[in-house]
């Protein structure tokens, strides 16, 4: 019998047959993905650690080894179980087993190949892309050191955070479910646990604003630079939420504290070549949230050392993915530098014109609102679209202002090349510029409150985009 045909025979020595889709065998085989001590496998596979589970694990692991799906080796006093290439092939034969259409529980699908295959874009929530990037960077750091049994829960959560389903709500539910699955196996003293718990809570819009105190506490205990990049993926975003739509003075103070700690951690993290791109992007974003403006482009090195792992197939694929994502993040930084010019131009002109013609709109452009201001501006933008009252005002004022016309045309010229990278992010800003110039644009729709809080839109962008949704031009 050739190796590729050697599957676990039904009923052999108590080992569950993968040909019969045993979830227990699938889980055990998955847990050997990066090498797992046998002393830990029983608790992770069966959920309990007692004489019975250890006895069952002994029979199951023996069957996996005899079938050629796993191998056993000694590491000091520990016996390590590792999956073989044949074992990976066997897992690939059951891509849907044990997985519902609604969720992804802790099982064999939390693997590096699955995480790397999910390259989906979420136009309304850009932070998810950067969280995925940070998770893969942390995974790279974790898997390039000696794997410890205590790393298993963190490894599984990084895979969950990096695996995209195409739907933000499903991603959130999956991450919550995986966290519940690994929590019982995760040492409460592990500082990475509260970090991951905060990241999972942050993804829930209903809980996001409540994560401030936890993020502050976790930020003061960050242990590694990779964890710092992960933490700032949420901390800087929350600081923006608190700054743009504060519920109290405490929110403003928390925002300043999160930004200060983020800068401190990122300046250290950027000294690591592996983390430099992600850290520099976040430093630029922190400056933008602090109302300094986007300052990322000028401080970046032109070339970044590429990651490589010639002796490990999986790490080699992870390295290739991270190299691609680093380039994409650099392109995003470059576009944000171009967008800064449009941001300044709209802030200088559009808000002033509207407040002069409609004094009642001053509250919008003075940002004098609380928690609900994002929704209120969203509703105002929708109303302006339906009434069409801004079209004549903004287009006529733009036609009378040659400086603004020049800035808008410059943005269009510089921004269009980025459509191939970030169409859903770039196009609305190109539409805003064309609409102000009186050029026809295709009607489009965005969630303004989402853009205000997740993509750093300002109210002037909402006003400019409101006229995109009605045929513009005279």
C-alpha cells in the first residue's frame, strides 16, 4: 500500500477512523500541526485531563502514528506529536466536516493555510485588515521560536483573528466562539489572554466603547513588540472613537492616554525589521487621530527587508503573505498621504461655505457632539442627499475658487492610480472631488457613521459625498 492511501482503518486499536469523519481524530490531528506535547493533547482534544482522557489519547495517537498521519519524537522529557504531510492530505479530504454554515468552532479549519487564503476586503471597516496583518505578524514571531504547550491557545486565537469569512459580524462571532473554546486551556496568568479578550470584545460595535479601561490596563502590561502592534490595532481606533464622539471628559482623557502609550510602544516596535511597516503605519494613524495630520510617508525607508523561511514550507508561505501585506500597507500609507491634501482642502472651504449659507449646521462642523454625533452626521448627510440642497451651493462656490479647483484636480490625478489597490476606499473620495468640480459621477452609497468612525472621514467629506448621490452639474 502506498503512503497516500494509508488512512486509519476503521476501529484499529481504538483509533477513530478519519474515513468515518471522526471529529475527535480530526481535532487531535489538527493539534499536532506545529508539534504538541502528548502531555497536553488529552486535555486539548477531549476537554478534560484525567486518567480516562489520557488513556483514550494514548490509543488515538498510536493509531495516528501507525497510519502515517502523525509522528512522535522526544524533546527532553517530553514526547512531541507532529502532523505529517500525509496527515495534512487527510485533513484536506474533510474540508466541511464538523463545521456549520454559521460558525467556525475550534477545529481543524483553524490552520495557517486557511488563514492565509482569506484575503477578503472589508470596505466599511478597514481596521479588520490591519488587525489581520498584526495577527499574522504575531504568528510569525510565535512560530519562529521554540513552541511551548502554553502557546497553543494564543496560536489558535491568532489564527482565528487572521481568518476572514467575508462578513464582519460572522468574523466577530467566530472569534468569540474560538475564545470560549480555548479559554479553559489558557493559563489565567498569561498576559496574552487579556490582550486577545480585549481585541475580541473590541470587534463587537456594541461593546467597543466599553473596552477602554481594559485596553489601558493591558497596554501597561504589554510584553513583546508583536503584542504592541496587535494592541495598537484596537487602541488607536478606540482613541479615535473617544476623540471624535466623546461621551464624557473621561473619554477624552482615555483617548490621550491610549495614543501616548501607542506612540511609546510603536517607536520601540519599529526597530524590529519584521514589525517596522506595521508600526510605522500605526504611528502615522496615531498622529492623524491626534489631529496632527498623516505623517507616515516621509519617515519610511524606501525598501523593507523581505521575510523568508527556506527550511519550513508553512513559514515560507506565511513569509510570502506577510511580504505582500507589507507592500499593501505601504501603499495604503502612501494613499493616506495623498488623501491628507484633500482632507485639508475640504476642511478649509466646504464647512465654512455651508455654515455661512446654513447657520444651523454649525454643530456639525464644530464637532460639538457626544456619543451619537456620528449617527447624527450620517442622518444629516442622507437628508441633504434626499433634498439636494447642497449641490448648487458647493458646485458654484468651487467654480469661483481656482485654488480649490486646482487641489481637487491634483487629488484626482494622484489618487486614481490607487483604485487598483483600494477601489472601495479610494473611489468615494474621487467622487467627492469630481462632484465638487461639477463633473458627473455615478450615484453611490456609503454608511457615513461607519466611515466617520472607522475610516477617519470628516464632516466635510460627508457633505461633499452627499452631492455625489444626486446628478451633479448644471
